[in-house]
């Protein structure tokens, strides 16, 4: 019976064998090679499948039914017409109606599309229904330079891998389409270089890479950024200059970075020697990693490229220099700019390979080959990928002044990397048209949603423009700024360079803190701090809970349900939470009257805090302590007398040393208490006996209503211990506080005595609820701190930019916290107060005398414990 693809053939010749149709194609309408015939045959009883085969035209009409297929130069139209009955479907192991794996033939850059054959004993090529792969051969291999052999031209791919490759290429295409539209809407400004048409290069190379391999490329970086981050929003928001961009909106089109991806570089060819340097680092670290340095044909004649070649070969660096030859350097054809366009040979003494850059599988195999070459210690390799860009050099270039629209359309029609790979998947039955259509719709939805967010997200503030200039801060001030207008360096946003991912989250990330200031210390904590995903979520939850709890407390005070004093901790959350992140269970804490946050941190739930504030029985002190007198295990309050807790803290540190349990005591006080004489007395005793006491000045800028500039002759509180070592830390950075606290604990554990730590922080509320907080400072000052230094917002931005959490995840956590605090608030309002008979109870934690001291003999009050047992 005739094959369905034969209907357009100019000549047909039927085979004499039963059930076989042997067709000779003599025409050129579909660009078929005339010397090939196609025939098909049932492969056995009950199979009901067709085999497409090709044999030389000179073969007898009774060619054996066992002959196999050699698909050479089949047009896309003929291939699609044949795919349902062709042999491609027979060599794949079926799973739910799909092939689980298929093999394809790659081609040299100048060759037309070709697919598959396998050879049976006796020289006949045949397909067997039991095979799990679709294998294929070809006559034109990769082009090689100074290599005896190259990658195999027969490549296989599993169904799962094929779907991943397709999704990634299609996502890049859709992402770049969106970027082009945003540019036309003038939402993207400046440079914008699209990767449309070249998707197979990045996707194919990435499929061969290992997690520790590195990449550096030129300014056409959007595709690579997505491939190495799997974050569409991070790319589009960077293009629109928004904070959710992978570089916080400060890098734009040409300066995007993620883990092991070093950009995005705007200077033509500059990335090539940088890539050699990264390869040197790989070799120095001995981790068998390589660096892939990509550049265009327009940069291929740069002198620095040849300098990099020399150094890489001289030291046999694991560098793969990849020339993405898309035919044009800006608006100049490579035939006009290059004396030799065989870029894979331009390394001279360096081996090279040319690969069809529109074939994602060919690129993958060539990259695997190059990586193995480098791993074997044979030094660098030059790889040329023949590709094409559909857009102009950048969005300001229409791309049609130096080439015709017909040329672009011809490439789209005949060589498009996505369409050709889609055809392969369909012909090999690795996927169905409906499945890929559904995936296309999912990708469109994903990109459309990211585009919407990239339009609406906020830009960063001016104060952050100087942040994250260096990944590791070596100097505290940005080089090149004037001494009278020096700009301190901070790194509190970009961390994805150091993150490792798992289940679409980063499992750990590293961040840079502001430099610490030291007093009588040769060295301080590291400014490069790491944090696991689990720890980060705990820190965020604790800070957000304190903030929500204090908001509720403020509302309860305004409703006159809380009476008396009420000092809120809003704005200072990172101090308590950061310190708790470093503490051990046996460490002790004592603080002043701003104690709500610390009470929660030390184990009391929000109900225990809020009910104490409202004077109810479920309060942590049974409602008898109020705002300033809350206690829990190893937490000694909440103290109402200014500065009185500091010598008490020294006493607790004495107890720790006496007990020999290596515990420390944290004695916290504000800048308003820092000039108290008893503080210095405590310093003296602590140093005299080398007590494990960490004196912490929470410098929020104001002592009650007085600025510390007006109350303190020296505001360098970390140095006020004189003979005691001190450290200054950004108290709005929870990770910086945690690291400084770990450092201080280690100092005390080593028997070196006390330390003074100043945490530079800020309170949003007044000194207490009776203080509006705006008579000695402006509302603009408060608002500026909220917008630029807020400890929760800045840490949230870190979590998102490092992929330690998603926005939806944090939003869900915020809702959970709100529900918890709202429920606690409701109970704190409705719970009962203690009775009069209980007022003298729980005065002592351990009763030494049966009668309360100071009461009259005729009205003696016996002591009892009813609530507090810690």
C-alpha cells in the first residue's frame, strides 16, 4: 500500500514484495536526494506498524524487508508527513504512549537536516521493536582542528531530557519576545540585546555542564541568565530596573549575574581573558571544573582574545572558548570583518571544533566532548557554534539594513532551533503535539505573569546604588569617591552567586555585611556570612512575629486595654533575633524595659507577652509584671530602673563562670543608659575577674527624647569600655548581629573576659507609648529609615534575591503570623485577671522563708508559687 508521504512524489515505483511499497523520488520539489528510495513493510504478525526504509536507487525492486532507514536531507514537510508511520516510532520504548528515549543524527554546519539509521548483521540496516533508543548515522561529522576525532554524530536523548530542552528554549524565546515588547513600550531603557534564534547554544551547553562549571559571556546575556537561574522574573525585572531583578535593577541588559555565571559584560571581548582567569581559578581549586567563555564573531578579532588563548594554552587551563558565530558583528557581516571565518581554527595551536549551533543536541554533545578534553588535562579548546540572531544587534538596530528580510525568514523557516527540535520530538514520538502545545501555553502564562510583575515592582532607593559593588568587601569605602563624600560599601542584596539550589529553592546562601568597627581587637568577625534556608526562614518568622506583636500592643494601648508603661521594640527586631541565632540554651539574657521582643525570643509565645501587657492570668508573669517585668528561663527581665540591669548582668556572668558551664550573659542597655556610673562599675568588675559578660548597647539614637549627639561626649559606645575590647555592628542586619554575637561568645569562651558590643539600630515608636516620637525628630527621618534600613524588609529582599524563599512562601508565612497574633490578642483581651489572693504569690522563684518579708505580724502573708516556675 502506498505511504501517505508519497502523494506529492513525481515518480513512484512499487516493490514486488507483498505488503511493501518501494518509492523512488525523482523530483526536487521537496529537495530530496534522487538516489534514495523509501519503502515500508509490516515488521511481523500482529505489530501493525510500518517501517520506512531507504536504499540506493540501483537496488533491486525486491530489496529485503529487513532493510533499515537512512534519513538524509528529508525536508521538514516530508518528515512531518512520514512521522506517524516512519521507523522512528519503532525504535523507542513505549511509556504511556510516548517514546522514552530516541537517538538523532547531528550534522556539520553546512549539511541539511538528517536523522537516523541502525545497521543489522550482514550489512542490512534494520529497526527492531525491542530497541529502547532510536539510533542514527551521518556522513558529515563535526569540523575539527588539531583533533584526531570528535564527538559522536549519533546522539540519544531521553523523553524527560528532551522536554526540558524544549521548555528552556521556548522560555528563552518567549522571554526575549516580552523583552522586545517592553523596550518598545519604553519600559526597558538603554541597551537591550536579544538572544532569539540562538537558544540552542545556551540550552545545549548547559545540558552538558556540571554544577561547578562556570560561564561568562558578552552582553547578549538574557538567555544564559535564565538558564543558570531558572528565574524569568529575575531577568525581566532586571531589564526594567526593578528590585526583584537578579542584580536588583542596577545592571540592566548587560550586567546580570547568578551562581557560577559572571555576566553579561558590556566591553566587547573583555570577557574572554576574564574567562581564562576563571579557568585558572578552577584549575587552582582542583575541582575539575571548566569555564565556558562566550563571545561573538564580532569580538573574534580582538587582540585580548588571542592573549587569552596564549595564557590558557601555556598553562593548560580548563577553558572552553566558544565563538557564537551568528554571522554579523553589529551590522557588519563576518565575511567583511574577518580574514578567516573558520573561527574554530583561530586558536592556532589550540584544538577546535565547529558545531551546528541551531541543533541543541549537537551543541550538547560537542560541549560534553570539550569538557572531557579539559578534564583530561589537555588544556583549552575553541568551539565555534554556527547560529543566527533574528533581531538586530540591539533593539535600536532594526537588523534589516545589512541583510534582507528574506534572509531572516529563510533561516526561521529552515533552521529555527526550536521548530526543528520540536519536529524531531514529534517524529520520534518523544512527545505529542498536544503536550507541547500545553507546555507552550504554560510558558506563555509564566512569562506574562513575570512581565506584569516586572512592570509593577518598585525600584531600589538611591541609597542602595552603591551597594553590592564587590561580592567580598575588602575596603569599607567605595574606591574613587571623595574623602569628604565617602560612600561606605554594603552588600546586603546580591547573594545568588553563592547559593546552591534544591527543589527550586536555594539551600544556602552567602551575604556580605557592612564592615565591623573594632576596639582593641586585631581582627573581627567575617563580613561574608552564610545562612541556610531553614535558618533564614526561622529568623524571618521571629522578626515578623515581633513586629506584628508590637503593632498589636500599640493598638491595645490606644484602646486603653494596656495601662501604664509600654515600650515597643519595632525597628530593633534584628538585634534580639540575630543574637538568639548565635546563643546556646544555657546562655543568659537581661535587658531594660524594652523587653517584649526578648521575652518572645526567650520562649514565651505571643499570648504570654500580650496577656502580660493586658494584666491577664495567661501572661508570662500572671499579669502582675506588665510591660517591664517579663521573665522566662534564662531571661531575667525587663528592668524598670535605667541601667540597673548592667551590674546585674555582670553578676549573672559571675554565676556562669562560677558554675563552669562555659555560658555567657548578655546585658543589654540603650544609649540613654550608657553614661550611667553603674555601667562603668560593672565594666570594671567584669574585666577584673574576666567574666563571660557581653555588654550590649542597643544604640537607637535617642535616650528618651534626647539625641545621643546631645547626651554623650562620645557616641562610639563600642569603645567606651576602655580596657575592654569592643565591636560595632549594623543592628539592622540580622546576619551581621548573629555573626558578631558568635564572635563575642567565642571570645568569652576562650577566657578572655568581657566584650562591649554596640548594635546600631533604630526605634520607630516613641520612647514609650506616651511619647509620640516626633517632637525631637521628623517624620521624614523615621520614614527614611523604614524605607532604606528596615531589618525585616531588607532581609526579605535578601531571601528573595538569593532564592532562599519565594514571595508566595513569605506571604503565606506573614498570613500565618498575623492569624497567630490576632488570636493571641483576642485571648489577651478576654482572659481573666488574677485574684487578690494571688498578688503576693511568686515573689521568689525559690522560697527561703514561709512569710513574705516586710509584712506586718498581724497581717502576715504566706509565700506560695502558683504560676511562675522557670
